[in-house]
C-alpha cells in the first residue's frame, strides 16, 4: 500500500470513530435529559426484539422455496387407445400444465390487472396492498366477515403450493416470508407460470387451461378478451361468479377488470368497451368426454395401474391420480362400441316382453333430498336418450321423476310396483318422461388378438355407470360346452384323431352306496351309435365327450384345463362338460392359444406406461433386443426378438381342434354364423338350467367370447341355448365391424396332413373331392403324420385297433388312481347337460 492509500484509510477510520463517538454522546445526553426519549428507545428495542423472535418463530419449519425448482404438480393420468388417441383420463381435478410461452399475453395482463398490478416490479410483497389489507382486517375484527387478502401473485403461489389456505394472520406472515424467498429463487416468468397452472378456478379446475375448457370449452389460445377477463375474476370467488344466478355480479366484476386493463395500458378504450358489451358466454358444466365408451375396460386398466403405482401422490411419484402418467392401451374404439352394442342388443332381445323387473337402486326419502342423493350415487346410463332418475312423487297414476341436476318432470308408463325412492331409467315422452327397463339379465364380452394377447374390447354388463362389477373378468360362470374343445384336444394328444369313432351311448358310473349310480345323458336325451370325434364336437354330444374324457384320462383333461389357464379342477368327469367356474377372459385366452397354433400370450390391456416426461416405466412386452439400438450396423445379421408367449399344446393338435371348430360353424350348433360367409371357428355352450348361454370363437386374427346369464344364476328358460342366445351377439359384433374382418383362412402348421375322408364314417376317400357345400359327404380332415386312416381297412381291424388304444389308455388311468369310481364321480346336479343340434 502506498502513502496516499494509507493516508486515505487512516482518514476514514478517524471519521468513523469520530462520528460513532458523537452519536454515542448524543444518545447519552438525550437518554439522561429526556424521558420520552428513554421510553421511546426502550419501546423501539422491544419491538425489534419481538420482530426478530417472531420472524425466527414463523420462519422456522417453513418449506424451502428451492423446492419449487423441482416442483411437480399433481396431474391426472391420460389413457390412449390402440390408435394413440386419448380415450380417458383418471382425474379428480381438472389440471393441464402449460409453459409460459403458451399463455396469451392479454391473459397474463388480465390476471396482473385483477390480482397484482405491480407484479413485474415488486419483490414479492406489495407494501400498499399489504397496508390496505391490515386496515381492512382490523376494521372487520369481530364482524365475522373475511378481510381482503392483499396478497401478491407471488404470495398466492406460496399459499397454493407451500403453506395452504388457512385464514389467519400467522399464515399471512408466513406467506410474506415465503414470497420473499420465492422471488430470490424464481424469476417472474417462472412465478407467473406456476400461478396460472395452479390457481383454483372452480368446476374442479386448477389452472387457466383447465378452467378455459370447463367454462368455455376452448384452449387458452382461442379465448377472447372478455373471456380472459372472466377467468381473471375467478380467484376471488370461483363458486360465486360461475353460477348462473350471479351472472350480473360476474359481469360487473369482469368489466372492472377490463377497466383496470385499460388503466394499466394493456388495452384501448374501444377494446374495453367492446369486451364489456359481450355476455359471459359460459357453457353448462359437463363431464369430460372422450372418444370411447369403455367404462369396464378402463376400470380394469385403473385397477391394474393402482396395483402397480398406487392411487394418490403419497403412494409414489407415479400414482394414478397425481403422477401424470401416459398410458397406452390396446383398446380399439370401433371394436369397443360394437362389443357394447352387440351385448346390449343380446340382453334386450332376451328381456323383450318380460316387463319391468324393479329399480336400478333404491334411495331412502327420509335421508334427505332424493335428487341430491342421486347426484351423490354417481349413477348414469349412456343408451339412446335414456337418463337415470329417481321417483320423487307417486300418487296413483301420477308420478314425478327427479334428476341429479335438480330438474324434475312428470313420469308416465308406471309399473304397479314403482315407489318413491326408486332409481330408474327413463326416456323422454311428450312433456315428461316414461319408465324404461334396464335388462335384469347381464353378461360379458371380450375381443382379443390371439397373436399377442392384447384385449381389444371388453364389456362387462349393460353400462358401467350402473355399477362397476365387470362380468368379463370378475364373474365366475360355468362355461358349459365351450370347454369341450380342450377335452377333445386331450384325446388327440393321447392318440385319437378327428376320425376316431366314439360311442354316443349312455355312460354310467357307480359313485358308492350313498350316491348310487350316475348316468350322463345328452341334451334332450337321445343318442346311440358310434360317430367320428368331429361329429361329436360339431353336434356338442355330451356322451361322446364323457367317453373321450374317460378314455384319455380325466387327470390328463384337467391338466389341459390348467395348462390353458381355464381353471384348476378335480378329476371328475362332470368338469369335462363345463361344470367348473371360469371367466370370459380366461376362456377367450384359452381359445386364442388354440387359434395361435398352441402358443398362448398372457392377456393384456396396457401396452406400456410413460411417466409425465414421456419415459417408459413399464411395458407388457418385456423381451429384450440387445442389438436393436446400435449407432451403426455392426455387420452382423439383423437382430430378432425371441418368440413371445408359451407353447401350451402341440401346434398340430391345436389346429386339429380349430379345424373341427370350423365345422361347428358350418354345420353344427353355431350354424347360424355360416351366413356371415367368413372363415370362422367357435363353440357354443349352455349350462344346466339353462343358467348361462355362451359362444367363444372367431377368426385367425380375432377371438371373441361372450355369455348371457343372471348375476344370481337361475333358469333362463328352456328355449335358451348358446346357439340362439349367445351366437347372435357374436354375429351382431361381426356385422358391425365387417370391414375389419379380412377373411384370412386358418392355416395348418408344419406337420399336419390334410386327407380326404368320409365325414360320417371317418374312412379315407380316394374317388371324390370335397366341395364348397358344408353338408358334403367328403371333407378335408387334419391328421398328424401316420395317424390318418389306412388305405384299406376292414371293420374288424378298426375294432381291434380301437380296443388296443383304449386298453392302453385305461391301463394308464388305473396306474394314476386305484379308485376308478372316485375318479369319475362329480359334483354338478343330475341334469347337467349340454345342447345338441345343428344339421347333419
């Protein structure tokens, strides 16, 4: 340091010592000579101490403002269909996140004019606004009125995200502390972006984009000036300003915001006048609508997601209602609509003429306003112009119906049993409404891609808004004869062929002294003779199925059921006729394996899940391809994914069964589907009672399953069979989606020989050819190598060969269990039978 700098430093030290000494002497003189000075100094010191202590107490435990740098707001999960279009959202609040550049400038100006005109210049606190709020608060103490907030936009961000909405002086002070901290962490653009995305604006909307959709059905970029000004008034009292009865109040407040915008130089007087002349233009409150009516499918997806990631934010970063997931599903909207309509038409056909069977639900008139109870029940229906309402009055032939929105109207077409409190479906009639009947019978429907296991459509009842019980996945039903193809597959794996001759004759077993003898029979009785295995499956013969199961070994049959995922059953012959419980989804997946040459894929509704940033966090196809993402070709062969799925049965056996199932459509119990003129295979089913009517089948590229029955199983009527009740549902589905069925035939895998045989006798034919006539006596039949009928064969040789095969199978069965009678007795009722029919 040179002499000049040293002299300057000494001079400043001298000045500080002199001034400090002078100030201290001044304070001592005033302290000793002036009483008011002493008391004023003590009061100032005490206030300073209180301020410091209070500040420390308030600031202690406050969240760190830097958390806003990584803040992730709760976002709904969005669901896409198979084509990538959004079909649904899992949301309890409307939220959409935008970037700063997405907000129109005038929208920002409307909010700053309404809420914080000095936003761009203050440091988090507006002293003038704060002072006015304090004065207003003091003036209203004891009045019960709420004081004006006086909060800046930064303070509102602190309130909405960090400290909550408690009405207290303490919260306001904490809010101010945090506002100062926020201003030190975020810039103004980041603060206004947080504010406009998070501010609650009524109608379950958080943020201006969600509110813009809720109030005007527009994106923010499409809003007009008067609409922007309306949204800017909502932070003060969203529920008040959004109600129709307060429209004048809302217009007055909106016009005030427009005047403020004019005063602040954001708009001209002409623009303000034009906007003030506009009506509010609010749309009625509505639920979000998307492209697919797929409640059962989407509820199944929701259950699966909640099992993986939880429901709320506290359950993890990827929760269903806060994680902002993007979920790609296999839902095909066209197939879904067709499935819904086909199943509904099947229910309505069955229910036609049966009259009103009772209400959808019942509310208690003594528990409060019935329409409010109905709104809380969250019941609805999406069928034609029907609505769900509650009977609010009933006087003889006069009644009134109320709806969830509070509307009431006259009700006609009254059943005698209709009472006040009954929740019913109704449709418009004249100046009122008429009672409609929601079918009591219900059912399930699933459509699946057999090559991947992707579920393309699912319907679990008439309407998911009436209840979320999904009969496609949750209802355990007896499948009846739809299980027979897997019995036949077991016989084929045990050495039989489609041309093997099987007795259609009474089969009785002794079940012990208490139960006596059990004899199986065909549907409607009858039987006799010996027929080909193919004929037995086409005509759904119970006795032939029982003979096959017994000869193949019931333990082998139940093992086949288990391998296909149908169910785990004991070794009772009655299970070969469909006595065990299963679901539509399981049956469709089992048939998909048959149609896919024995390769089965686990059924999936979700293809993959992405987090809010688009990163894939789960996918159904877990196969790895280690060389698929190389920057450059390494000169080696193209990487290929391994085959997905598992081989659950010999592909040749699977094709033999499918080939026989084609005959079910051409001349068997599903012959009515022949009119579709498509390569189809499938099987009908009818359980004892009958209590369930089934059809499962489809094409090489699409497998469909459906059933109809009451939730509490009971007799549906003696005329009901799978062929006349369930098969028409499938037919309606195909006709509604006809352009999606490519007509591709079923192809045989390697190792199958197609041989000409006589359809009735199963013998080989050399002097004739099959024709397009489904009743032709000569057909192509599928055989494994060296199992086709010999060129020449005497009947005695056939009988000897058959007896040899059966003897081997029986010896194997006896080796597994020493109690033959126990292996064949079964739990279902004596009249457990299956349909027969078709054309022969």
